[in-house]
C-alpha cells in the first residue's frame, strides 16, 4: 500500500505516514485497552512505512554501487538508536511508569 502511494503521491506520503505514527504514544500510555489498540496500529503504520518507504527512497537517491553501504549504515544507525531508546526506557521504567509516559510523549512531540 505504501509503495503504491509513494509512486502516485511521492515524498509527501512518507511525511504523512510518519506524522500519523508519531501520535501512537498518547494512545498507548494514556488511554485504556481500546485506545492502546489504536496506538499499536499507529505504531505499526510507522514501522511499515519505514520498512517500505525509507528503503524505496534510499534506493532512489543512492547510486547502485553505494546501496549496500547505504543500507548498512541505515540499519546500523537504526539498531543503535533502538538499543539506546530501549535502554533509556528500561532505566526510566525502574524509577516510574509515569516518567516513561512523560518521556515518550515528550520525544514524540519533536519528531
């Protein structure tokens, strides 16, 4: 779905998908089970957009001879960021779940 929209609309669909996915935190952490489900769907939307759209965009702007390096750098940066984010959330979770909620909502406001 995202690939077809990227072909038809172009780069704005990437921005739209990430804007929608950044709204996940309040739904997941501030609502009940129904709102958490909505938040999980928004998060999944962002992950799907990232997996399909970012790689398609990267392929279109990087020469074929450099693509393997570009994908390696992208995936390495993604993995390091995921680890650091998880470690930070684990540290905050040991202190207070309210702090985790506030931190995630704060971070989402800057995306």
